[in-house]
């Protein structure tokens, strides 16, 4: 059956058809939908793990038990999972194991745009890279075959455009292989130094055999062109841009396996063309490989190492060889990110900005507290870094900073990797104030459950972590809960905890305004007769509030009636329900 599918949805279909039995992931754009789609198949056990390291270790455990397993994450999540990644490369697998990593060139929702191909090379693991939804499905199934044939985890590299674009796929039936029996094998699975030394040569030999496989694999294919003045080597979404820009004018070596890369195939292709061009996003990964083979090629001297490519960018760089093709007319107006109307984080960030505090931030939709007009954040590094960073900042600065500096972190991020930073704060005794922004969901990636919500990936009730008890259990005596819609209470809580001579935690608790079960009182009313045009209400950056003809105006289609703005208006021009 032919269907239109997102790349992520197609990858999940590949998991289903390949007989995958176990999925454990941490949500991270642009990878999230693979696991969400996989969870819809009753034959697949699927879960959200607290972080990517746990997900990979759980998937390895399922593989060890003889079942085909999967874990998915975004590129920065692979950093978190790097510890088990490099070692399970040595151990190999029992049941097939696939690791999906989704890169985010252009940083649509990420704090960097690292190139995950380097992980495949460093960990000596095979990596497949689909260029559309059909390949996402097919490559996922192929990954399991390679995993079991070569006794290795296999990496599937997605990117934002492939993950979130739709194309036609042809679905098939699920074929579930028999579970492989688990057999105790200390020399293979216990990576103490003596065993690991014996496994390293096995990894090197495996890589050699995979390179041989890459030479003749159908996923590394040459597409003919009418002119051999130029030949293009490319992969993934860059392949789509090349084909849109060039059509069949020039021959193309389309790589579906980006590590290990073939050698003879590339050398033979280079001999068939007058000029070799490598088109790839971000780093010169394929280009450097070509140069290591002694080939002269054109690549990053023309194509940027930053941001995404596009059909227009590819066409512009190669325009001397062929017509530039279709280009977009005019500029698309920018749409700056902003906290949603009624966002529970807005009142808390207003309080931090008003008190001119130094705020060490973290990863989540609350990172938008950094943008104007709030501007209430000083750092954002990685998941959990706010708490660890606050401790180091206060220890280095001494007592002078402890009363002026806080860390903010979301409930899901706290469970991901924030709790260890809080343990460090309690254990090594800095008088740091940590604010957990508990909106009762993983908001940034589209409302996924987490260990604090009381529900699992499939929406079934499960154990719920009590944040207050957890904070006290790790050694924090001062723990209090505040409603971020209450500005006076937020202000009092922040000032009191900053003044305390011990570490403390403030839990700012309100569910995300976009959750379906959250009931809103309805939009507030702006009285133009009372409004003096002071613009105090604009200081919170709510998209439902604007100034028109010198007066505050409330957009009733956006306003949830949270009431934060009403607490800022000294003239009572905002209040009550919209009539």
C-alpha cells in the first residue's frame, strides 16, 4: 500500500516491518515522532526514558535479550548517550539494534548544529542516511539486517528536512524474527580492560568488512548524467537539492551509507568525470574522505559549513555550469519565537527580570525567557547545565553572587540530568537557589509525558515522581511551591530563598496553557477609558497584548485569562472577562 508519510513516521514503519520489539527514547526535535509513531503499533513496546543515555542502555539490554531494539534522539542527545555508544561498539549485539540520531542543520530548535557523522567514525559504527521517507523506511529495515549480519549497532542519521517532510512510501507486512537466545559470554559483554583489548581488533575487522560491503551496496549508487564535465557526490537532503537544481545533467554518486565510506567506488566515479564536487551539509565529512584518497575535489570552499543548504544555494554555487533554475521571489517575513499567551513561565521570568537577577538557564520552551522584552536569562548550554553551572558560578564568585543568581530548569529537563546537579549543590554546599519550572509536561518537543506527570508514553497511569520529596531526599531542606500566575507570591519566594543561608528549591507549578485538560477563565478586557498608554503590560511580552492608538488592546483569540497582565496595571484598565 502506498501512503504519504513523514520521514519520522516512515522510520517508525520500518521498525514495525522489521519486527522491532523494544523502543526506548528521549524526545528531541527533530527525532521525536519516530518513537511517538512506533508507540501506535501494539506489537512494539515503546517508552520515554529519563534521558538518552538511559534509553540507549535500555535498548542494548533488549538487544542482549535477543530482541530487535531501537533508541532515538536528536544530535545533542547523542552527546548524552556517547558513553554507552562507544562501548557497545565493542560488545556488539545479540538481537539487532538501531540507533537513530536526527541532526538539526540550521538550528531550528537546537543550541548547536553539530554533525553526527563524526560519531559514527569515532565509534567505528556503520551509519545509514536516508534522503526521503521511502528510504527512511527501507534503511531502517536494512539497518537491522546489517546489525545482525555484522554484530554491531547501526546508526540511522535523519535530519530536520527528511524527518519532517512527507513523501510517498510503500508499506509492507511485519516480519518478526525469532528471538535470539541469550547466552552468557563474559568475553564479549564484560568490557573490563582484558576483554576490551581482545574486542578492539574485532571492531577493526568489522569496519573493514563493512567497507567492502559499502563498495557494492545498492544504497550507494551512481546515477548517470548527460555531461561528464562535473560529477557530484552527495547524500541525504543535499541529494534532493542537487537533483532539483541539476536534474540529470551531471552524474551523481548518491551515498546511502555515510560511514564507512567506499573507496574504490568513489575512485572509479572520480575517474569518470572532469571535476569532482561534493555537496553536503555542515562539515566536510565526505570531502575529507575523498581528499584522503588523493582526489582533488570542490566542496566547502564553495558550500558553507553552517546552516542548511537549499536548491537555490546549490544552484547558485554551480550556476556557471547550468541555469540557476527556479528561485523564491521575495523574502519570507521572519516569525520570532515567543512564549505562548498564558504560558505559566512568563510571570516567573518577569519576576526575575524585575529583580535584575543573573539567571543560568536550561533547555526547554522556557529558554524563550531570554528574548525581549523579558531578557531574563544569562546562559543556556545543555540539558541540566543550569544547576551545575549555578553551583560553580556561586563557588567561584563567593557569597556576593548567591543572593543575586538563580538557575531555572523544567520538570522534564530536571529528570533528564538536572537532579545530579542538585545533588552536587547539596553535597558540596553552595547556597544556590534553583527554580524548577513545572508545567506538568515536556512542552518543548510537543507535550510528551515524563516521570513527573504520572503517565507513560501510551498515556497509561504509572509511577509519578514527587519533585518536592525528591529534592528533599537529595539533601535540600528548603523546598517551596509557588504559582507563577501570582506575581506577588513569586517575588516573595524568590527574595526569601535568595536570602537563605543554604541551598533551596522553588517549584513554579502551573500546567502548560496548551494542554487540552487545562481550563481557562477566558480573555480579559482592556478598558480604553482607563488605559493611560503606559505600556506596563507590554513588559511581559505576551502575544495577546498590543498597543493600538496609544491604548492596550487584548486579542481575545489568544488571551487565556491568566491574569498576569492585570497585576501590572495600576489603573485597573485590564481585568474582568471580555464582553
